[in-house]
C-alpha cells in the first residue's frame, strides 16, 4: 500500500504533522503512524486554552497494538480540538489529513516549524529510501 504525505504539511520524526496557515497550526498524525498503529481505540488531547510546547508531549493515541505519545511541533495555545475523534477515534485512521486532525493551535513563533521535515524527507525516513 502506498502512503501519501501531502506536500503542504511538515512532519516530525515522531510521526506528527503540522499545517501552518498564518498563526494557526493544525496538528495530526501521519498516514504511516496510523498504519503502524492499526485500529485506533482512544485519543487523549489537551483542552481548549491549554498550552502545548514544541517537542513535548501533548496527549496520546492508543490502538489495539500500542499506546504512543503525541508530541507538538509548535508552542502555542490550543484554540480548537477535534472532539469528534475523541468520540470516534477510528476517524483518525479513516482520514488522517482531513477529518482526522487532532488540534488547532495559535502558535507563538511560526519559526518553530523550521526544523521539521518536508514531505519528501519524511517519506524517505519512513521508507528507509
């Protein structure tokens, strides 16, 4: 199965992605992470108005196989969380780059994403090519 890594996203080597639009970052997990996890059964996310810190844990995602920490690619304030995936965690697997997003964060410094991976770099990382 060929996995997609949209070019408009930046990635962490821990498999989170970020889409930065102005000062708003949308954060989720990559299709590779979803495939590796298998059936997602639980997602833990921070509350609106909580602060997330770049390269630090903000929640977790649990599957029938494993529990993985979620790390933030940016520092900022949570302005929205995707409550629908808390109620239906499998939605992360169904559409990780669309309806399966996790958080929207108002970033303190857009330069936070300068050290993230491009889609091509991330694809090479996960395929070993």
